[in-house]
C-alpha cells in the first residue's frame, strides 16, 4: 500500500537486521559517547535553538551568535555531521578547496569524496553562508572550513567528477595488475615443459582416435577445449577399468618426465589460475 507521511519503505534483509534491537540500552550509551567525542560547538542553552533572522542592515541573514561569541551559519546537526567528515580528511580548508576546484583528488579517494558530498550544505544553506559579511574568524571552525568550499561554483558537480576520476584510477590500476598477471601466465605457458608434453600427448591421441594417424609428418590440430573432455575418451581396454584419455595423458607424463607428479604442471603455471579470474 501507500506509505504514510514520515514512513520509509522496509529495507531489504541484511546482516544488520536486529543488531540494534539486540544491543538494547547500549545504543543510548553509544550515542552518548559519540556526542561527547564528536559533538559540534553547542548552541545557546535555554529555550531551544537560536532563532534565524535578518539583521537590520540586511547582512548575515540566517546567522546566529553562540554563547561563546562565535557565529553559526549551519544548524547544529549539519555542523556536527560536517565536522565529523572534515576531521577525517587529509586536507582541509583552502587546501581542500584547491583540490576540489582544480579537480586534482590528491590524497582523497572516492570514499572520502562521497562522504564529503553528503555533508556539503544544500543550496539554501549555501546562500546563507555566501551572504555572510562578517570576519571569518568569528565563525565556528566547521563554517570556516566549509566557506572556501561553498564558494566553488558547481561544487557538487566537481565532487562527482572527482569521484569518477578516483574510481577510474583504481580500476585502471586493477586492470593493469590483472593484465600483468595474464602476461606472466602466458610466459609460463610458453615455457612449461610439462604443458608441452601434455599437449603433445593429447595431439597424438586426438589424431589416433579421430583419423587413425599417429605420424609426425602430417596431423590435425585439436580445439583447446578438448583438454576439458579428455575423460570422455573411453578406452575399450586398459590397465584398469574405465581407463580414459585423461589417464592416458597422466600415464604418459609420468613415464616421460623424471620426477613428475600431480603438482608438476601447477608448479610451472603458478599464475594461470589467478589470470583466469
């Protein structure tokens, strides 16, 4: 049915279901500790949050003055959330603004940029901050750090571009690493004596079974996927029941390669499995 006002759709099942209920009263203790550690500059104590209004001279609309003389341009919750995120960033203030304006992520990764985009003030709050005409050092620390950011035109779009760039660099690095692994696997396959012996044995068996030929002067190549179906080449007779093509190749390998065992091929193709992922 339709959702009532203020309701939210039920989330999909996850490993977090019931975690907070099981924690019980400890949740309140957790929040109390978080408040004590991350709480932003408090508003004026008493009859609620400070009122926002327009000064007689028309400046600093939406600003409020706190008990310690600092000016607040954001709500308590906005300031608290922004302070938590900004505290985690490796660059801040004008240095952070330069990173965002010139689209050079520097030490910022996509996760940090995403968290920052969430706490950037909405357009109506940005207007309030840009209309502030007083000294910057009269603002709270969080507003002082955000002010250079909100002066950047199309800030959210800058953040989105940087997020994409950071993800692209990570993907490029992962792809380059995988291609290097594939290259090492190819080198190992070309150099593997055991693999060559296996392929030669299969080539002989394939031509023998399909064309009745075993000579070295002329032969037909086989599809490489044939290697996956060697056990389907059933022998009419063999050293033990159900002897098949795979047994044949293993027997030939053990008889030809001194010291060969079940790990010989894997030892020469150390990067092959990783390259197939």
